[in-house]
C-alpha cells in the first residue's frame, strides 16, 4: 500500500435520533464551526427512532455554508436508485456542490422486508448495488441519452437523465467482504469502512483487494479515495485511538502514509469529543502528513508509523533528515517475519514490548535536551534548561564545557543502552526466533555505526572548548546523530516490539 496523495478530509458521523433532532443539527453546525470538512449521518430507514437521513441532510445543508454532507451509508434496498440520484443531485445544486453519496448494499433484511424492500442474498445485494450505481451515474449524466438499465433487481427504461449535480459527486461504498471490495475497486470513487467492523490490522488485506480489482478493471487504485469511520477515547491506553491526541495523530498519519487513507469521520455525538478531535488531532495529522509527503518527495524514507503490534504502537519515523550525509541505506533494512494474527498478548507481555518504547522515549527526550543546549550556546545564552538547573550566567568557555560534559554523558548513555541490547536482548530474540536473525544482525551493525557517529560528536566538543567559533561543527555532528539515532530507534521498535511481547524478553 502507499499514500495516494488525496487531500485530507475530517468530519463527523452523527446519529439521527428523532427525540434529539435539535442536538443532531447542533452537532452538524459544530462540525462546521470547529473547522471540519464533512458531516455524515447513518441511514437506517427502518429504525423508527431515527430521523429520515435525506431530510436531515437537507436541513443540515441549509443551516451550514461550507461543510459537505453525505449519508453514511445510504440504504440502497430502500432507496430506489433513480430517485436517489435525483435527490442527491438536487441537494448538491441547492447546497453549492456540497454533497457526496455513501452507498451500502443493505443489511438487516428482516427490517428491510418489513418496510417493503426486497429480501436479497449477499450475492444478490451486491449485484443490485452494481445495477444501482449504473443507474445513478446515468441519471447524473444530463447530456447522455435516455437511461436504459435492464437489471435483474433494478430496471429503468427510457428515463430522461438529469438534473446534473453541481460537482462530480463521489460514490463511496461501505464494503467489507470480497465481492463488495471488488465492486469498490471496479466502480466506486471511495471506500468507507468503519473501524469497529474493519480494524486497522484488517485494512491492508482489504485495501489490497480493492487495488487488485481496480487494476483488473484498468483503473488506477488511487482513483478510489479511502475514508474511515473511527471511534476512540482520549486517555492513556495502548490500543488504536485510545491514547493521547498525539497518539491519535500518529496512528491516523500512519494510515494515510502507509495505507492511503485520506478521510477520517469521528463517530461521536459528544460535542467535547468533536471539539478536541478538531483542535488537537486534525491539525497534527495535517502537519505530520505534510511533512511525510515532503520527505517522500525529497527521496527520504517513508514516514508512516508501523501498525500497532501486540496492542502497542511503535514510534514513527517522521522522515525528516537534517544532514545531507547518510551513514547507511535504509532501504536495505530487513523486516521481521509476520506474527501469527491469531495471537493474543497478556498485560505482562505487552509491558515487555512497551518497555523498549519507554527506554527509547527517554533517549529521544535527552537528545532534544542536547540539541536545545547547542542552540543556546550558538546564541550565547545557554541555560542548560532543567538539566543544568537553568544556569545562565556562565562565560562562553564555561558554557561550552558544560555543554560538552552533558553531551559526553548522553553519548555514554546511548552506548551503554546499545551494549546492553547487544549482549542481552538481541541474542535472546535470535534464540527465540531464528527468523529474526537478519533484523538482529542489522540492528547490531547499526549500533556500531551509531557509536562512530557519537565519537564525531565527542571530537567536535573537544575542539569547541578551545575554539568557540566551531559551534557549527558540533551542530553538524549532532544533526547527523539525530538522523541516525531517531531512524534507528523507530526501526528497532517497528521490528522488535511484537517479538519482545511474544517472547517476554526484557
């Protein structure tokens, strides 16, 4: 999979509860006020407690000025496709081109039949959806000939097309099974699954099925936008969308850059949740994706975080490189064998995997302190921050010496950490799973290279004590250290978090 480069869309997925009609409208207006892009509403016409979705979307469109609206997803068995096409086109014209069309093949057949819809088998419902898509597109083609579709489930014969929508309305399919994924790749403009029914771990195989169907139909897989209905909580959990806003941002960025998703719709009727999503998650995702795409365009490594392993999300490589020098070829890094997808992990096992990330996070924080000290020395105002009790009255020579002592101490910490890994953790993993040998060997090799980079920092610091104008040499050495160390830590987490959890290696 890859990033397909679509612009990012963020929105809400609102429950149309009839007894709380004002609340549904208020959430839609909040979606716009918060700066999000899209309001979607589930469509279950047989649910007596719900407002009719198309009526609600029309009122939402009338009470907003910017956000797009869409059913998520329209129940085709209870919405005749020619009429649905004209409803969507009419609302698109009235709203200034702000309508998209989510479509579903149907479910809950007892309820559909009770409302007068036909009862279809899974295969028949997919065939009916294909016929419906053909009819809808034909009705939208106002310059085309009369619509003639003689389907097994939908027959439209001699209908004049029109009106044409104000903009090319996207048809986004809620699809999960093989047949529906194939239809998505062949015919749809977008794919709109929900995280409770398609977990992040399931997405790669489903995505691949869509891509394969698109290619077989002579389409570019990038023609199918990938959107995702998501739900979660803000807290300290380790699973998908159960952590901090920063955790959410990293995980959604990973789905964008690694799986091609470009739309995220928050399934929540909590206004505070929507506000926080819009204020803290969305801007971070936009920034991370922009940085990742820039790095990819510049030829640097992919920046997507690895998917969660054993319920733990490895730290992503942001793809930013500060130095023009490369001490290794990242494209040659081996990968660990995929784990058994049926495995489950105890809390103790997950703690073993998380421990590596926690240790690495300490090294990352210390590296930020080193860089901050260097910046302050270069400006002549180094205080050494919390690490040096905010010392801010030293001479330049003393400042340089304090910086050197701190950097040298940090270098020893990194070297000690890698030594512990080389003599303890890595041999244990090699014994536990021989398939990890290529990864273990590469990590050990990178440890030696990082040691050489650390020695460059030491040499630059020694020179800085006697030659204060050589601060640029120190900055260059630490830039290279930053590139190599952060890249290495992310690679190590990506490959080892799951084996560490599986084997309980500490």
